[in-house]
C-alpha cells in the first residue's frame, strides 16, 4: 500500500502536499508502544508537562511533581540496550537540590519558542522561572499570588516575549521576559485559571479556561475579554430575544393602514425607547443603589455563561487556528469554532477525565486525531466524528499529559507512575517499503513458476 503511494508520487499522480499528508496520517494511525526507543526519567514524582522544542524538534522538556525539570535528546541515545533499544537519559536536570530549584510541584514546563537557549517552569511554590539552558541558572523569576497551574508562550509571536500564567488567583497575568515585569493583568474569571492557550493564527489572541467553567478570549492589545464561549450556543446568526421582539413590532407597524401612520410612528418610537432601555440594562449591573457599567466581554457575570459544567482542565488549538478543543471536569471534550465561538456539537464517545488537575491534550497536524489522557490510558478520537480510533494502554497510573511530535510522528505521554512512554509508528517507512518490495517479488516468482 505504501509502495503504491510512492509509485503514484513518482508518476506525478499525487501532489507533494497530498503525499506528505497521506504519509503523516498513515504513520499516526499506526502508533504503538515503541520497542526501539525508551526514555529513562530521573523524576521521583508524577510527570505533569511535556513539550518538544519548536525549532529543531529534538529536545524533550518535562516537568514533574517532585519539583524537577529535565531535558532529553531524542535524536542521540545515551546507550543501547540489547543491541537495538535506544535508551535516552536526561542531559539536563534541575531539581530541589539546585540552588534556585522549585520547592513544590512543577505544573508546567515550556520551551522558549524561538530557540532552545531558554525554557520556562511554573510551580505550586507560586514562582514562574526562566532558565538558561546552557548554564542551568535562573535568568529571572516572577512571583505570583497563588499556586501556578499553567503557563504558555505564543508559538508565532514576533513582536512580544510574553508568558501567560494562570494561577489560583482569578486573574491571568502576562510576564515580559524582555523587561522582567508584569505587563498585563486580565480580569474576568470568578475562580482560578487551570489552562491557557495562545492562538496559532494571531500572536495577540489568548484563550483561558477557569475553574468557573468559562473559556474567555482575550486580545491583549485591548481591555477586557471579547468573547466568552457558551456550550448552549451552536447556531450562527441567532438574534437576542429583545431584538426579535422589536423587529416583529416594527414589521407589524409597517404593514398597518395609512390612516394609522401617526400611531405607528408613536409605536415605533416607543419600541426604540424600550429597545434602548433593554440594551442599556443588559450592559449594567445593579449593586445596591449604584450602577456599574460592564465591559461587553464581561456580560457572562450576569448569566454565568459556561463552556463546561465544572472546571476547564485543558485547552488545545488546531495547527490552522480554526478550532479549539477543551476538556472539563464534567468528563466532556468539546470542539469550538474559533471564528464564531460556536459549539460544533461533535459528540465524543464516553470518557472519564481526571478532574483535580490540568490535562495536556495533543492533536495531529491534519487535524484528524486528538489524544486525550483518560485516567490510566490515552484515547485517540476521530476529531470530526467523535468515535474512538484507538486506546493506548501502558501506564500503571493516571496519565496527566501527552505531546504529539509532528516531525517524527511520535506521541509522548507522562503519568503518575513517573514514566514517560514513547508511542511511535509500528513500522518504519523504509522497512515497510522493503516488505512491499519483497512481497511483490514473491508474487512475481509465483507467476513465473505457475505460468505456461
């Protein structure tokens, strides 16, 4: 099958992009626990965060509950076991014994998007630290008001170097590496922020998921959030009720007889006044005897618009930036249309998600598959049908994070059992091509032997 696709590409029947997409999706669909690569972790606690650098796709960064962070070289093995199993040990380790190491759980560990010279760690000890990879020293640190649950940097930013942080406090804080100070404080959530995700199509758009069940969209160039996702909103172009009633009254007035023109004018002015009063009322909050004007993005404070029934534990955008995936403590996975903010209503098959801590989701580049940590296993769902494509079992405890490396088409998962497992395509492409060649040679031999 694979050889046939190669032959079609040689004949020019398949375009380069199509051939590349077929190869990637074929390898992603054949993921299995690797019998050629193994990662020996130095962590003595649960692995909470995984990320491969965005520049070379070579170095894997991990953060764990014992307060440590480690870096692994995925291209060069430290040793080989039994002659062919490549064992990768950490080439860098920062733990509690380090002079500036974290004292408590490392909840997030992320690479600086531009190069591998810096990486960032966030911890329950209320600190976010920026590390120099070469010297393993802290370049700068930021003190937060509570336990830090998540940290994120924009993968496409060219004009800013901001670290978005979510903590037990209700505000999202943006830390600037260039100045070493806080630049923004984004207020709107009513509880702690568990998950953060930058848009992959705009360096200014940030998405946050809170323990209050809300997902908010922020444009960091402006004050207030501009969108709050509602799980009940799935139709585009739907008008608010007060606008519908006002339009119906106007239509009735227009269809009335000419003799009642003066009455229709009065009715129209009255309806406009009612409409303006309703609009003004929707934008204000009455607290005692005072009225406070509310930013349009804060309108959910009235009706408590939620994306999940419970905390939002994970956020992940697709590569093209058109869709957002969210997971919640209600054991639901939802896909949102980023442009309209609508729930796509993809019904994912039954899953059971960990509700007490943030989860790290992963998506293929297509995007066709989404990988979700489901207690002691990882489930791969078809993104558009919601059906379970495959279930990966190998960990002995709850899985907290997964990361899909698009360069090697490998999946890395971290768990409470302190292990990092590698899931790679079952058969390398070259070996598969050789098998196809041998199979065709065998068929050709049979034809010669049995032909007249």
